[in-house]
C-alpha cells in the first residue's frame, strides 16, 4: 500500500507492536511522540517522528497531515491517577483531536484501539462485541474509554472510516514494561509479596498488532473485534513465569475480604494525600469480575488467531532478560 500511516502511542506496548508490524509489511510509518529524543531510542529508525501530544490539537494536525491511514493507539491505561480529569483529557479529548484531524485529512482508514471494558461483562461468563454497556463504568479510566468509544462511533456518521479493536490485558516485547508486562517483570524479580484474588484475560502484543492490520484491510467500516487469548488467574501467570525464571516465587493469594479492605482504605487515604492506593479499586474490580471476552468474531471474520500464553510468555521473558528488566 502506498501513502503514509500515522501511529499514536508508538512507544507503548500496543503502538510499538503496531509500528513493527507495519514496517514488516513495508509501510511508510510516522509516529506522534511527546519526547522525540526519548522516542528515537525506543522506536525503529525507519519511523518518522513528529513531536507533539494527542492533547495538543495543532500538533495532532501536523502529524496527520499527508497520512492516509491513522492507527490511534495512544491512551492512559492506568487504574488510578492523582487527578482523574487526566483520563478524560488524554483518552477522550485526545481521541477527539485525532479523529477530527483524520476527518479533515480525509483518511481512508482509521483504526481505533478501544478496550473490552466498554462492553457488558457478566461476571465469569463469556461476552462478545454485541452489547456495549450504556451504564457508566466504576472508574475514571473506564468512563473515559467509554466516552472516547462513543465519540468515534458518532464520527462514523460524519464519514470517519473507523474500525474498533478491543484487546484484553496486553503483554509481550515492548520498550517499557507497563501493565501486564510490569506485573510479569515484578514476579520475575520476586517483588510481589502476595497475589490479588482473581485473574484477567490476556493477549500477546504482536497478535493485537496483527489484528489491527487485518481489520484495516478486511473489516467493514464500523466493525468491532475483541482480541483476546485466554483467561488466567494471577497464580497461573505466576506459575508460568516461574517456568522461565526458576528463582521466581508463586506468592500466596490475598484473601478477597482483606484485598477489599486494603483497597477501600487506600482509596480514602489517596483522596487526602494524593498518593496512589496500594490496591486501586478499579484494578481489584477488574481482577475479581473474571472477565471472559470471546474473540470468536475476529477469528471467524478476520482469520485472526492468538499466540498461546505458554509461547507468548516465553518470548516476553526472553525479551525482558535481554533488556535487563527481569
């Protein structure tokens, strides 16, 4: 394909994997980055860097100019921040800036990295893309992603050629360890004294990138696809880490009532101190709801298939060792 493709969030786990997949496909890639010097050490040399931020509309317009495809993977995935309004400023307002620039540039495809959190998630039961949750979710992060998702959906009527990708908990080789990767890194270092109850659905970062590229070429405008491999308890993840890092422990599981008490106390103290709670309530909720997303639609309609966790975690830990992160 000719033309230039913009990726936002190129230094993050998802965006970095997307950049690598696009380059492997022979694409001309541009990235919007906040710190050009730092980004230069994190993304491949062939990527053109444009300094800016999704919260700065002017810089977004500069980055989108001349591009015919946009992959919007930037966002804040944290479960807690001292100022909850930051979630909306980045996840919602940032998305608005990117889609408005994409509309003005008349791009031929807009790939939006959403989240499984926007769907109705019956505790412990499989769910798919068919039911968006109309009710506000419990955390500022989730609500900001709900609002951003609705914003992109509304822009379809204005001609935005958007496709929606909804990954679960993402892990895999990345320049910086965040989210699931950070959990794996800390397990490998023996830095987690006890595990929280519950678990999470996971998916390998390279598979998420592949799903995005498949959606660009094979999905109709407006289509949604969950990208997820399997649901794992935190203890199962810890056991998998120990297979590749023999010195790693499999910590005991903190009783649920203790976790809830610690979380509630920490959230209350955070309101006065501005310090992050030891167990953010959003994190505990996500782990204990036992979310079980189904990626059957992506497998059926895109021909997408996930890397088994046993293989993905081996590659991930090998990459961490190579970077000196574990």
